[in-house]
C-alpha cells in the first residue's frame, strides 16, 4: 500500500528521551517506505504535534509506543481504528520490522470494550509503569524544589544571611527560597502516591490517594518516628488505585450513576483508606521506612560499596529500560528522606554509556558504522545533559560488547560514587549539576565520572574489537 497513512503516539514515564527518539524513528521509517505519517508526542513538555481528528479519521493504522499508558480520552479518539501497540522501550528494537505485515499485528480498538496490548506484556510492565507514572509527576516538584534549595545554599555560601522567620524579625531571602524549595520535597511523595493511584484507577482515585499519602507522611498526626516515605506512596497508591478501579464497576442505576465518580468514590475511598492509614498502613509503613533508613545509614562501608556497584550496573544495563528504572526509582525515592548518596550514583552512571559510545567512535572509528559516527556528537551532548537513551542505538548494533562494557563500567562508577559519598539532591542537567549546587562534592563527582568514562571507553574498544573479529571469523567459515 504505497499511499498508506500512519498516525501514532509516543510517551514514556520521564517524557524526555524515549518519547522523542521513538517518534523520530517512526517518522523516518515511514518516510523511507513512502507512507504519510503524523506522530504525537506526550512528553515532559506536554502534548506536541497533537493529531487532528481528520488525521486520525484518514489513517489506515495507528501506532502506539507507550511507556505510561493511554488515557481514556485518547482511547476514545482511536475508537474503531486498527491499532498496533508496543512498549516504548521495545520500539527502537523492532522499528525495522514494525510495518512488515502490519495488518496481522493490528487490533481494532473499541474504546469501551477492548484493552490494547499483549496481556503478558501488560502484566510484566504494568506495576512498573504505574510507579513510573508517579515518579514522572513527582519530578517537577523535586527539580524545582531542588534548584531553589541549591540556590538558597549558594547564597549562604556567598555570605548572605540565613535568618529564619521569627516573631519581630523578617526572614532572609535565602531562608525563604530554601523553605519554598523544601515544599517540593514535602509534596513529592503525596503526588507520587496520587499519580500511581490515578494510573491504576483514573481520576476518582487521585484526591483520596493524595490526601491519604500526605497523612501517612505527617509524623505529627500519626505520632510515628518517621513518615511512610516512598514505601507508603507505593502501597497506598496501588491499593487506592485498584480499590477505585473495581469500585467504578458498581452499577447504581441512571439516577445515581453520575454521582459515583464525582462524590461516592472519593468520599468512601477517603473514609476507608483514611482510617486504614491512620490505624494500620501509616504506622506499618513508617516502621518499615524507619528500618530501611536505619539499615542504609548503618550498613558497613564495604557492603555499601558492593550495593553501589549493583545499583550502578543496573542503571547502565538497559539504558532507560525496566532494570534501569528499578534502580533509578529506588535512588530517587530516597530523596524525600534526605538520603542523597544513592541518587548521587544516578548522577554519575547515567552520563557514561552515551558519552563513552561517542568518545569511542572518535578514538576507534573503524569499530563503528558511518551512521553511528554521525550520531556521536548528538549522543555526547544529549547524554551529558539529559538522558542515557542515546546509547541505545549503539547497544542495538552490538548488544553483547556494548552492554557488557556499559554494565561493568557503570558498576565500578557506582561503587566509586558511594565510596566518595557523592550526593545529588535533585534531577538537573547532568554534567553541569555541580555548577548549580545539585551535586557535591564537585571534585569527587567529576573524578568518579572521569574514571568511569575512561573505563567505559576502554571496555567498549576491547570488547567490541574482539566481538567484531569473532563475527568476521564466523562469516569467513
């Protein structure tokens, strides 16, 4: 079908790298096949290149590359269309064959009846996608709050006063900025719980989950040693979400049905989970969180370094995939408890794979294709400032040597980060984080990154060189 028309949507939990890389890949593949294509991105900046009703109506197929699911409103837009859905993390791997025999892959979407996607994939990725929906929503709170806290700290370091609010005195600007920034850390956990619940049970779950998660983290109300933290957000978010999801199936008749989502579900959910949280979930999660924090603060240094190696290796292993997201979620979630050294590993390791791949193309161009060499500058810049995902095309071209090199170097860099006690207080702009006060001490941060980069580049050159020689021998036989 030469004049085939394709429309698509791409999104991912963070809304930064995969969203736009996959959209570009779909557009390039369709254009190479002579298809008309329009792709809507649902990224960190909101919806861009939104599909029009006319484009959707005229489309032969809809491609959905999703990392955080599709809203009910979006499903309605594609009602009756032939749809191919796949995880956004898998899209780049399958882009070359995605449109081969597309009709056999497509499923007609009936918005009110059919659940898109492979059931096994949905089960495998469902919980993590819900958690990452919460993290994605919490990110702006931590980024904005972290930058303000860093700015207030820098002002104090430059000699400006840090005067707190007190009767008869006016607070200093540095104190005000720090206090506003700390609100971001206060609300990141309730927002995380609310959006986890929203991802499972939709809008009626949002408000109850937010309020109950806030309750679980208010030590004055609960009388506990610590708040429930991210553990509470996960448990409450998922519990409220699934409760509301099944509650919405209740049939009350035409007169009362409109009240279900707007009044009955929020009220009953808040009543049930408010009491459960006050008497059971909150204290239990607070006890677990206190135990986790005590463990992280008291484990021997050797065990910390070993754990740092594991976290670093996980972050580098699949470059934005589920293993990476699991390690990232653990480190990120501890920020609300003012534990920053595990997130310091994220700041170091996520820079390495794309930057190392780019540098390797400059040192040993004969090991890489023309296309890989041409993408090196972009991979270096984006990798240094935003995300790990630009390393994915290099890993797809030679998975065994590239993934092995990244994982080993990432593990070593993670261990060094813990050994040097590198701390990162919030997501920022990668290699420049120390310059804006988000990563410290700056000299150990750059030392860990430098050692990690040298090792990563060396491993890539050694492993890929050996791999290519082996492939050449196999081809000659």
